[in-house]
């Protein structure tokens, strides 16, 4: 039976993770879960972000379920670079998977888009690009200060994530992959991405392809999100585009994500796209749907496609039954979804 | 009297520029315009992108009005790096100004946003960041290929554009500046931007401030564009965010921009955000409003605030009189706006 590590984290993290675990238990009884105390709270208490011993223990699990980490009192970058990105990079989670669907029952901020019309998935590269941490500062706090950030892109790293995107597209109905980059300005990285994309596309004659600059894609996600099926893009562009995709499909409260190591050499990690939302933490008001959908991605990745599909269907029923504008109660949502999954 | 250089360019460029010039003539008779043949057509004919002699001649003008350059047969980067970015960098156009308003008569794709509610301006840095061209490729076309792009940020370059944003905000009604970056991942550049922002903010106690990560800002531009007044951000983030802002306010067909050298040591350049749109070129179907609004920004920059305001008001009247979904005729739109300006 699967052994998962749970990092509930800060703010609403523990609240939504509790519901996700309820739902996992209902869908696949017997999953073993071990909790790890990481995040802002631990950092404040002990100064530790991610001890090596914990990293080693996490590596021994089949997957990681993460709630949300961070609060405004931690300096920017400490938990992001030290915990989230450290896990993505250490565990070589090169596929950052972010599906966006406009569910029946959910209102899009877009006037012209109807539920069921948007069903896309962004395959964001997770281990390279501007996230590599290759930057520096000279002459800090003087008029001569210069700060750099370097985007590192390897053929190895790009080709494997592009291949994952094509493999996913070939299993979907529309079988289309859109490459998003900025080849007209970032000519070196852009050319590498474009050539890798072309090479992999040749292996998938049944999958149609298109290319868009990132500024155009950001625009089309607002004006015609229906046009996308699978989108493959670099780490930073994916960060931005997936928040737009979440916004047009009802908000990051519903957006799930997986940081996946498809080779299985390290555990993959699943987490809602939303943050720790300190403003509503502790009040049972957070929507656990994003965490529950992340749990479904987790089970799917571990080979339990059936349990995952039942969770996804139950989420669909939960959302379809909602009244627009109605406040949710975290535990009640989890209870309803778990009951539906068990039924 | 002002002497401007006109680069009409390719595709719909010449069509929309012709209308912008009509409107300039109506608003401020006597502006001297010299045409420069640059863009895809010249590149194909002569192989030249921007001869040094032309760069020198352009430098002798008070401002540049540009239509659109490019067509799909030119390799990516040739005209962008060789012409557009070359001009922005050579003429130290460090303020890339992009206003977005939801005009009465224009339908936003957003269900909840009404005309008059969105009125923001993005002050995008124009001479640094990932646009610096500091990238390279090793082992090209081998499995060991690596490609880099470097974001270069100087205190000098950041502080001056942030100062421009605060100066603009202090002249606006809401007096608010939002800094957008990704300080939690791009910790070096992000820290430089955040510190420069804080230092300049201290000089403007009447201007309120906020900070957002770029992914959050992309989302809020879709869910709550009303919240923004002045947004200041780096070159690449600004490229993406201004296309989103254009999309939610009726599309890039209406979006104007200025690449401004506020010191006046070189000419500033004004151009619609849209491209050369080869698909509709030559048919008189392009909306010249973005080019006309760019001409208004140009006149404003040259000290003709009054003429600029009359153009802007005439555009407002034109848009308010439109029937949603109605096709436009390029020359008729220009004629109507010019007549209104002259009246
Ligand atoms: C918190 C941050 C490091 C992270 C990212 O930029 O990847 C987040 O925005 C996300 O999208 O998962
Ligand atoms: C054409 C391209 C170089 C340019 C940019 O990226 O700045 C365009 O997208 C813009 O926004 O003016």
C-alpha cells in the first residue's frame, strides 16, 4: 500500500490537507501517511527550513502531499527557495502539472466562457530556467549595484518535459500541444525550446502543434481559453500562465498541481496552487477543493487511476451543487466529497 | 515645430500610421514628418535591418512614430532585436509606457467590469532585464546543449524607472503604485527592485504602495483590474502584464505605447502594441485607434498636452459611438477622429 509524506504547512494548509486526507482514505483505504512539520512555523521555532535528514526521509516515500507553506513574516525566498524549490529540484520533479477546467457550477470572470468549454493542462518545466538560482549581486546598496538572474536551459531538461507534454496530449481528445516561449527576444533559450519541440513533435504525427509568444498566450488565455489543450512552457512562464488559467476558471481556490518526477526515481509532490492565506486561516472557511484535486493527481500518479477518477467526479458533483457566491465550510466540503467518493 | 520620424513598417503598419498622421495634422498642423523605410520589406529587399546611418538620422528627430514591423517569413529575433529593441536600447528609452482604459462603448471580456472602471498605466522598464541580450548557447544541436539568458538589473536603471512611475502616480487621482516582481524566486533582482522601490517611495509620502508577485498580478488583472493605478515592473513582466491589461480592456487593437526617454537626450518612440497582422493587411480593416492613441502620447511627450487631450477625447467619442461587434474601416475611423479633433 502507498506510503505518503504529508507536509500540511502553515495557515490554511493544515485545514485543507485534513480534508484531502479524508478523501484519500475514502477513495483508497489503507494509504499510510506520515506527517512532517515544515514551513513558517517550524522556521520561526527552530530556524530550520529543510534539514537534510528530513529530505532523506521524504525521499523514502511514494509521494508527498503538501498544503501550503509561508506567512508574511518570513523573508521572501527563504521557504520558496529553501523548501518548495529545494524539493522540486532535489527530487528532479521536472513536470509541473497544472490542469485547469471550468467546472459546471463555477462562474468564470469571463463573460463568454461556459462551463465545460475550458479543459486545458499546463505542463510547466520544474527544474530549470530562471528558477535555477543562478543569480548574484555586486556593489549592493550602492549606486553601482547590479543584480543578475540567469535562466539555464538544457536540451536534456527541455526535451524531457516537452516529451511528457506530447505523451499527455496523445492520450487526450483534442491532441494538441501549444509551445509558449519568447523566441523573438530570448533567442538562445527560445531556439533551444523550439528545436526540442520540433524534434519531439516529429515523433507524434497525430498531435497537432502551435507556437505562441508568452505575451500573446497571456492574452489568449483571457480572450479564448477554449483554444488550449496541452500547453508546454518554461518554469517562469508556466508560473504566470497557470495563475491566469486558474483565474479564468474560477480562481486559485480550485487549482491543483503536481510536481512530478515521471521516472519515479524520487517521490512526486502534490499541492494546491493557492498559498497559506493567513487572513482566513483557522476559521474553517478555506475551500479544500484544490487540495482534494491535488490528492486525486497524487493517486493517479501512483497508479490508482480509478480512485483518482472517483475523487474528480465527486468534486464535480460538489461544485455543480454550489450556489454562486455561497461561502464554503472547509470540513463540510471534505465530508461531502468523501461521502460521495465512498458511495 | 516638431520634427518626427515615421516608420510605418509592414502589414497594417502603413494603414494605421496614415490615420495617426491625419489626426496629428488635425490636432497640431505643421508637424514635419520624415518617412523611414524599415522592417520586413526592407530586410527582404536589401538584407538591412537598421543601418547605422539611419540610426543617426533618427536620433536627429524629436520623436518617432512607428506602425508595426515584421512578418512570419523573417526569422524570430531579427527585427525584434535588430530594430525595435535596438532603438529602445540605443535611444535609452527606459520608460515603456502602456496605459489601459476600459472606454465607454468597448466591451471587456470580463463579466463584472464596466467601462470607466479600469484606468491603469503600466510603467515597464525598457532597457534592462532579460531584454539585455546577454545569453548564449553551448554544444548546439547536441544532447549536451545548454542555452542561457541573463537578466541584468542595475540600481541606476531600476531607480530611474521607479522614480518615473512615482512621478506619474503623484499626478493621478488615486496616487498608487504597485510594484510587480517575483522577489520570492528571483531573489537578487527582486531585492534590488524592492529596495529601489522603497527608497523612491520615501520621497513620495502621498503615494500609496503595494507589492505583488507577477503570478498574483497576472491573476488580479483578470479578476480585479480596477484595483490598479500605476504598475511598475521589469521589462519581461511588463511585456506580459500589458498584454493582459490590453485583453481585459478590449484587446490590443486599442492599446497604445510609448518607449520614452524622459531625459530628452534621445527621441522617444510611440507605437501601437499590436503587430503587423499580415492576415488583414491591405484591406482597410485594421482599427487605427491604437496608432492614434500612440500619436496622442507622442504629442503629450513633446509638450503638446492640449492637442493630445483633444485626440484622446475624440477617440473616446469614436469608441462610444461604436456598435459592439461592428467591423471598422481604417480610413473612416481616422477621418472621423480627425474631424472631431479639428472641430
Ligand atoms: C511559491 C513559489 C515559489 C511558487 C513558484 O513560483 O513556483 C508558486 O508561485 C507556484 O506557482 O507554485
Ligand atoms: C516585438 C517584441 C520585441 C516586443 C517586446 O517584447 O517588447 C512586443 O511584444 C512589445 O510588447 O512591444
